[in-house]
C-alpha cells in the first residue's frame, strides 16, 4: 500500500473543526488543554496525505481518563506505538480519514507536532522543500514505513529551524522516525508484503470472517469487532522492541489477498512459529509459497522454524514440504476444534 500525497485541499481545516466539535462533546467531563490540528493538512498550501491528524493535549494524569472516555464511545486504543507520551486512538468514523492522538502536554513529541506545523505555516521555503520530498516519494510508490523514514531528514531540518527541541530530543525524534524493527514493502515477482495499517480492517474481515478460511482453526469466523481488535493487536506488535509478533499483509496487484506471520522467541533456543492465511479464490496459484519464501528471510537466521497444522489441512502441510520443512512429529488428539478432537502435525526447519 503506497502513500498517496494530494495537493492542498482548502476544506481540510473545516473537516478538522467538525471532528474537533465531536471530540469536545465526548470530553465534556475530562480536562484537556487543547485539541490541535497538526500534520501536513494543518498547513495551508502544503501537499499532504488526505488524513486529518489531531492531537488531544492533556496533562499526564488525564491521559487514562481521556482514553477511557473515547474507548467507551467506540474508539480503539492502539497504545503508544513506540512513541512515548503519544497514544493513538482509532476513531470508528473515518469520513474523512483521520489519525487521533492523546498527547501529554509539554512532552517533546507534542512540541514536535506543534513546532513542525507552526514552522511550515511561517516558512514558505521549508514548506516547498517538504512538499517536494513528499511528492517525490509518493510518485515512486513508497510504502508508508519507508516514507516516514525517507522524509526524516527534511523533518529534522524543519525542527532545527523551529529551535524548540534539545539535541537529546532531536535524537529521540530521529529514532522514532526510523523503521527500527518494522519492515518496508518487500516485493516478489507477483506480490507485495507490507506492515498492516488501520485501513486493513475490512480486508482482514473479508479474509478471516469466512468459514472456509478458519475451517481448521479453533475459532469461529471473525466478527467486525474482532477483526478491528486483531488489526489493532498486529499494529501494536509491530511497534514492540524486541519484536515478538511479526505479521505482514500480502497484496497482489494492489489487492489484499492474505497474511503471513510468526511468533518469535529469541531467548534460549531461538524459535519461530509460523502461519499463513489466504483468500480461497487465490489458493492453488502458488501465492502462499511465494509469500512465505519472501517472509522467512525477514525473520533472520539461527532460528528454528515451526509450522503446526491439523493433518486434515493438506494445503498447510504440503506448503511446509514445498518450503523445505521436515515432518517432526504427529500427535493424536491434541486439541479440540469445533466439537471434535484433532491431531497435530508439526514441521520444522533450521535457518
């Protein structure tokens, strides 16, 4: 999913005001300092991703009350996502698209947002330079993870011009803008593997909400609420350091067709449990094999890889064999699945 950067839309400030009014109505009993329009859509004449970024600025003791009120109103709390003192909350309303954060008043990440906005509003040369960088990255079809890192140089230039952060805080911003343990787009002959984003909820539901997809799983087809929570969990996991839950979306010709994932343990004997799930209509075309062949090297080396499956799920164990896994053990009646006891077939491989 590549980044899309649009010319400045004069309607963006009015979109913010409508969203702000709704937030104010929800937070009537919760103290807050201000609700700020931040990000590129808050800067007149600046090209931007068409997403309204909003900071709800509160004192530290009011972070939890503010998040609780929003969660009670149907928002999803995604946590800090690797950025201290900035909590992301997903608004169920996304027309127009928006990112909403609960931020600690005075924290450097809050001052960072405000400083970038205010400096770009006043400095036309930096505004044009920033727009040029963003448009160039979008024209290349840059993935969102690579996009954030690639524009970090010009963001640092803007912040230095603002002069509101200490050198230590500048370094922290730089670290936050680096990919860290997240992955940019990984391309194969036919596929793109990428990090999950909030916009994947419907596609995830279209996959995991189908009976034939979860036939051999212990859970029922996912509901819309469960799909939303699962995508939120995946995104939270992507920000963890060290990263123990790695799950990527798989696209073919711009369409979400499946997911690949691993739970990784590196203490003691390094081990990773792998899984994969694809739409029924794309199965039998080698996509799962192609995706897993690209995914496994991303996990690193010196790992014992394991794929466990229900032996009735011939597609899973045949894929394990195509990937060069060896059958490790077959154990009868290991777990109950949809009212019947089933066996466990384990394949392993060392990389």
